[in-house]
C-alpha cells in the first residue's frame, strides 16, 4: 500500500501560477507512471498530465505549454507546475500512482 499526500493548491487569479506536490509514503521508482488528474464541479475526473519512470510526459491538450509535470524519485515526489492559470483549470487535483493509488486531492481555484 502507498499513501499519497498532495499539497500546494489554493486560490489564485487568472494568469497566476501554482506548484502542486505529491509525496508518496515509499519509493515510487518501480511504480511506473505517475499522473495528475482533476475534477471540476459537476464534471468527470480527467487526466491532466502523466510522467513515466524515464521522464516521458503527456498532457491534456488544454494544458499543453502551461503545465509541467516532473518527478523526483529520490524524494518520492511528483510535481505539477501550473502557469498561466485559467478559471477553467479550477477543480480538485489528485495525484495518481500506477493507476492504483490516489491522494486525497488538493483544491485549485482560479478567479477571473
């Protein structure tokens, strides 16, 4: 079992930036893909960004060029740097490990 704890969410104006962190309770090196998902009110959860063990990344089209996912295996941590935030980025952001383990989520609210 792995516990994931997200942090870094908050309230920001449109155009601002936030950096989310997700710390795992044990080594993530062997777990493969780590990802960030989000769920806006009244909408289904969607994948925002994912990163493989060797650093290959993939992004939701609407966040390409604005969001950057990275991982630090030594610190058991994955990050999501979010720039040029838009109101439509508002939602609860969840960390996911190997499509099995989920964090509790962190709220991101972008005001217009």
